[in-house]
């Protein structure tokens, strides 16, 4: 296998990070729809109109969350350079777009708006376009998305993915506020579960930091042991 060019490594890192962000957004969209699906009347008159269709929104919750989990599986396969990683990535992204578009159409027809589902779909489409570009022969052969084992590039990509996803989760009440306040001066429902948001976000950040520094720590221990062995040999 030829040595990967710098731009091939960069594209691989960007792809993994974007897939991670898409996975988190999809999971947040699926889980976050639960409140409206089971108690639409509690979120003002604009949301109350979807109450008769709660069964449909519960279906959106289940399907979107399941697709998000499948995206995470595809992401892990990408990081570990599994042979099925690209196929799983494409399938999960297409499924996410299909369910997301149906969700958008239904919400627009019922309440005149489909935010924040729109944003999740747009990110998913962007990720799909990027991975479609990856399949261009001249690019594909430089990516080395599959292999016998993961490498430092994928480990670095995984670390930054965790860090960025953790930041996205922790700041969700801020960037999600504009689409989660349903009445003037009303509650910001993007911050409906502050404890869970903070715990998950911090765990992602800590795991990302650990993943980033672990190779350095492992290398330090290896060199330290070698030094001890040399001293003992002398």
C-alpha cells in the first residue's frame, strides 16, 4: 500500500468528523422530538396542531433515533477501517435524508415550519455529497478508508470528532434556542434536559481529550520502559 498523501489524510479526517457531527445531530433530533410527539399541546398553539398525529411523530422519534445509532456504528467502522464502513455510511446517510425529508414535509404541512429538522437534513446531505466525492477513483485510492487496523490519523480524527460533538452538545441550548422557543418570552426547550446535556457533553469532551493524548502517553511509557531495560542491561 502506497503512502497516503497529506490531502488524502485531511479528507479522511474531515469525513470522519463530519460523519460524527451528523450522527450526533441525528440522535439529538430523534430524541429531542419525543417531547412534542407525546405532549404537543404543552408547546403552544403552533405545536398543538400536530397532537392528532402523535403516532406519526413517535414513529419519527423511533426511526430517526435508530438511524442515528446506525450512523454511530458506521462512524466506528470508519475509525476502525472496517471493510463495510463506506457502505454503512452511505446507507445510514440516505436513510437519514429520506426520513428527514418526510418529517420536513409533514411538519410544514401541519404547522407551517419544519425547523430544526431542516438543519439536520442539510448537514446529512452535505456529508453524503462529501462521501460520494470520496468514491472518485483518483481520490478514493488516496483515502485508505479500509485496512487491517486503525492508524494515528483515524485516532486523531476520532479525538477531534468527540471534542467537536461534545462542544455541540454543550452549546445546544444556545444554537438551538431560535427554533425551540415557541412563544415570545417562553421557555427555551433546547435546554429542557440540562443535566443530561451537560453530562453527555462533558463525557464526550473528556473522552476526546483522553483519545488525543493517549498515544503520547503510551509512547512515553514505552520509551520509559526501554530506558529502564537499557539501564538494567548496563
